[in-house]
C-alpha cells in the first residue's frame, strides 16, 4: 500500500515493523515504511530474530532517554549549585546593605538586588523546564511501546500482542517502568484538561480528540 509521506526530504515516521519513530527519506510512494533495523525481518522463519532485535532496539531507545535524563539531572544539580552561589552572594549583599555599605533604598542597591534575584529565578526556571522535557520524552517512548505491549484484560497472563507476558520481551522491558509511565500519563491528562502545557504525544486519544 503506497504511503503518503513527502518525498526526497527527511520525515519522521513510525516503522510498520517495530513501531518506533524513525527518520526516513522516501524516494517513491511505494517505498516501504520500515526502518533500517527491521529490513531483514521479512518472513515467518525470521520471527525469532525480529523479536530479539525489536527488544534490543527499544532497549537502546530507553537507554538513550535514561542517559539524557541522567545528564539533565547532573545539569540540574549544577544549576542548583550555581543557584546556591547566587543565594550566598545575595546574602552577602544583604548583609552589606544592612551594614550601610550600600543603602537599601538607594538606586544602586535596589537594582543589584533585583538583578541577582531575577537571574536566580531564570536559571531555576530553565533547569526545571529542561528536565521536564527530558522526562516527557522518555515517558512518551514508554507510552508508545505500552500501546503495543500491555497485559490483555480479556486473557490474564497474555500480552496485547498475543504472546504470553513471560514470552513477550517488550512487556518484560516495560514491566519495571509501567507504573511510573501510567502515573505520568495521568498527570499529563490533568494538565491537558486544565489547558496547561503537557507532554502527551499528538496521537494520544485524548489529544487527538481535542
């Protein structure tokens, strides 16, 4: 079946084999929407290899997001240290103001105080927003994988993909993070309904229906 993606430009599309979001460049509407990781997965005899490589691919995606999250945590810690330094500087300036070195109500004193306080707030806001975006990106990857692999309520012990939960490698990868991902989704739905910024992907049913 021909695809409808733009030709001869880089586009993000979901691989029809593994379901992951990948970068493609199509030369023809008849090009397969299958990422380079999955081009050798055709045929029933290659099902075991396909599943094993899908698991490795999703683990790699999750590992990258976790590494990004760790890097952002380190950046946030650095920002916190810098904020602490700013606070210490503000405290020293306050003590100087109290000692009369700089008059508290003078133009110089007020301007210095406002400048330092504003910089502290801006740094904290940037660090918080950056960390939130990294967490959202990691959780969206988990949510998309969860859409294909979650416990089937109609068949206890079975994954929605049709395999048993113990046989489904994707479900095993997800299990340790599933509750955190579901808690994140509930928080994002509250933000969505309140009209605030949220991290839900555009294909989420609640987002697509708005």
